[in-house]
């Protein structure tokens, strides 16, 4: 069974932003011979996350507002006591981003059926930037036959 590894590069903006990776992943699958199998989507950063849900503008705003309530950037966090940690000089104040990421996923597995993602009607693969702006990369691993 072949295994295909690809990366999606994502340039993010400041703060929390949400990107729909579905079209890019569908294009990667379409350029393979895989008809049935699975795709694993994996984020390689501790202040990013993934989820499968609806990509709708008002829902995305609701999500951002919910995250800000759960882990406000202005709250007191031990992780942000940079003077007590051995960190590079450009280390960001980002404990809130780590906490939000831990409430979501760092990977998703989606079946491929007849050469297509087996997502539901309103489902999309969402990438969450929680500490932008940054240059990020997402691993897409496809296997099947």
C-alpha cells in the first residue's frame, strides 16, 4: 500500500485565524491514484490545531470569541513568565495559544472513498492558527489503493 507525504504551506495573520484546508487536500488526493484509503492531516506546531466542522463565517467568529473567553490572552499564565524560563530573545507571550491548542486536535484522519474525502455535507477540515502571524506547514499523509 503506497504512502504519499505532502505539505501544505499556510501563511497566517495575527491572532486567531481559521483556514479551510479541504480544497487543497482534495487537490492533493486528485493527483494520486488512491481510490480508497485514508488521509491523515497533522499540524507540526504547538500553537496550531485542527478540527472538522462547518466553515461558515459567523460560526468562525463564534469560535474565536469562545476561545478568547476560555483562555484570554491577558490572563496571568506561568508560561508567560519569560524571565523565569530559558527562552530565545524573541519568545512570544503565548500561553493562551498553547491552552487553546490542547483543547482541539493536532491531527485528523479522514477516509477516502472512490477517490474523494468522505466528509459530510457541511464538514470541512479546519486549520487553526492561534499565535500568528507565522509561516506554518501541515503534513498530509495519504495511504490506500
